[in-house]
C-alpha cells in the first residue's frame, strides 16, 4: 500500500460518505463492513470497485414474509438440520441465494459452500452492481508505477483511484493485559468455551463477547456474563485444566473442518448450539419436551421460535416470571412498529403460524428424528 498515493483508510475510520462525491473508490474485502461501504458509497461516488479474493454468498436481512432473517432461521429445528444435514442445507441455501440473483453472473460466486463462511448480509449489493455504480474485481496484484492506478490478478486495470478503503478485518489483541494471561496466536485465543483462559490457577478472568455467531450476539453475551458471575461467586466450578485444553483443541479442529481457512473464522460458533451449551452450564436451558407436554403453545415456540434471551429465563437461576408471556408475544413486538394505525393493531389476529416453505417441507420428515435426539437425549 506504500505505492498507492491516494487516500488510504481502514473501514473503522470511515464515518460518512460525505467527501467521497465524484471520486473513484476501491474497497478491499467483502466482509459485512465492505459490503455496507460499497452500497453507501455507490450512491455518491463516481465509481466504486470492490476487490475480493474469493467472493461470497449474499444473504438478505429480510427473510420469508418480511420477517428479519435471524428471527426465522435461528431456532432448534434449523440448528438440528444444519448440524446433521449440512450438505442438504448448503444445497438449499445456494438454490435460494441464486434465485435472488445469479452469483456467478454478478461475479460473486465463491468456491466454498454457504455454511463454510460467516454470513454476509446485504440487501442492496446486487442493485448497486446491476446499475453499474459498483464493479466487482478480483484480488489486487499491484499498484501502478505512478501510484494512482491498480492492476488486478485477472490483468484488468483501473488507471485512477482516489481512495482505498480496507475492509480487511481486525487482529485480535489485548494490549491492556500481559500475554501470560491472554496470548493471541494467528488470531486464535485459547479460551474454554470462548470465555475462560484454560491455564489460570484461579478463575478470575472471563472474556465476554469474543465470538462470531450465526445470529445475534446479545443473547450469547448475556449467557456468558451469567455464567461468569456464577463462577466468580463460587456457585459453579470449571473443569480441570486438562479437560478445558482438550475442549479448546476439539473446537479448533471443528472450525478447521467446517470453515474456509481465514483469520475471521477463528471465533465462529453455531448460534443455537452455543447458547444451549452455555445455558446447560448455568442450568437454565429449557426442557422443550416438558413444555410440549405441559404447555404446548410455549413448547412449540421454543422448538420453532428464535433464540431470544427470554427462553433462558423460564427456569433455573434468576428465572423471570414474565418470560413465558414475553416469548408468546415476541413476534407481536416485531410487528408493532411496522403497523400504520391502532386499528390495524386491533384487527391483527395474534397467532403463531409455521411457514410451510418448500425448504421446510423437504426436510420436515427427516428432521423429526434428529430433533428428538438433539433436544431431548
């Protein structure tokens, strides 16, 4: 980058599109930050180029029937299917993604499968590419001798770039801690369940939020914090150092098998599995079979509904009496700010309906057996 004479910024330094009007901008990296940058800059800049080494699968934020995508895809059912039938899910995801737009035609199709990357969420990238304001380019080979142009791996060339924005991710670091407490090696941190340093004599240090889930991080961080407080208060004990190290090594191996090799994939977790695993440590994971028998409506929502934090307040330490009602009305609260009038709110029938999409229908019979095993065994 020392040979580039234009403006150079990392994505964390970007605040607003003001000042990029009528400029040629090159964005390097196709993570979520890079995608958001090119979409916003594509509306004001003269031309935006997006350089990517491997492409990506693009997931919309808006899911079936207009629901937020994580509200309808992060649940016990989908977690079980994803865990036991990853090839089927990859095939279905690729089919659905290409129905929205052909990834190969738009220059975005990667060599890896959808479940082998962290989800890339963007609703407008295809529109920006289609109208020409964003052009997809391969990896950069070099900058031109005058420092204003760039040559890409495919031999194509852009003669003038005014600004380079690097959305190339972040290195994990703890500058405020001695390395004897937390050491980082190739963007990996040896933490038991992504929370506890395994080598410490006393469990007096916990790391909260250092994970990348396929879903909202808020419920994950809350469960980690609850677990940490119980350990700090001597209400729970951690396993031996040997068992924690064995678990860490096993997680590293699983990551290397599931995801493409990349520094950004060292912290990946399956959202539902990780929430349930942490809840088991705390003692607050709901017994879905028990609720299906005693409170079928609630049990159905626990099985097919999202991993909102309320489910982990139904039982166990620090349970909340309002958790059941909060779960039963969570979809209503999502719809509430979208309603035009109070009359519409009053006329809205309050019910939970399973959306029998083709994807759901194909896998329903197969997943019944694995759900029983996943949730109740």
